[in-house]
């Protein structure tokens, strides 16, 4: 019977795929970085879509509890580097919720459960800018961000219409990303035995 404890190989798989996902995220953010509006409202949407297949493969390849939590902890470290330690509770909290959604037997082999975890993870990313305004505004301002950015984020992240558009589109994109990831995994990896 397969152990549910993460091995060094499992941790290496999570680390490698997390690094790839971070690289893709940073590259995409740099390409679209000229538009503050796009980054605030739609960056997380496209990120959920583009990174969804990577998350599906990583989750199914490891197939054990801890994948969602560790990935989100890595996101917390990344957020600390770029924004400051005040964002750690936000991403770790999202990771805990995502991991709790995976409680149960063989949940990391179940695309529906993986999709739920990815939706939670993607919403955590999508709402992190909102949390900077809602919960961490003082720390956010002290991080050295421009007053113009604070004003623009406040304008959009206190507007129910833009909040709803951003979060709803992120959910849809996360679902599509996982659907595509599952199709690719079944076609290219499960048939060859790379993933059980």
C-alpha cells in the first residue's frame, strides 16, 4: 500500500513545478505589467488558466496530501520577497483552506477535488491585491508602493462590480485550466504510466 507521507522525490516534484509556475507567472506579469488595470483585474484570471494544467499534473504526479499547502506557502514566500511579510498570513491561510478541501481518500487523483483546490488557490492570488487595501493598507503603504497605485487599487477593489468580475472570471479560468490539464494528463501521461 502506497504511503501517504511525502518523500524527498515528492518534495522535489513540488519544488520543481512550483519554480516553473513562478517563472511563467513572473514572465506573464512582466509582459502585461504596463497595464495596471489588467494586472489588478485580469492577471489572476489568465494565471489561473495558464498555470492550471501545471497544478493538475503536479497534484496527480505526487498524489498525496500537502501539495496545495506547500505550493501556497511558496507563494507566501514569493509575496514576501515582492511585497513584504504582511502578506504571509493571506497566502498561508489560502493554502490551509485549499488543503482542507482535499481531505479524503485519493483526492489528489480526483480532478474535481483538484479543481476545487486550484480555484481556492487562484482566488487567494486574485484577492491578494484586494486584501492589501481591505486588511493590510498601512503595511502596504509602508512597503514603498506609490500613492497613485494605492489610489487606483482602492478605486477598483472597493467597487463591487470589478471585484465580482475579477473573482468570477478567475473561477471560470481555473476550471478551464484544470479541465485542459486533465485532458493533457490523461492523453499524454496516464496512458504512458508516468502518472498512475
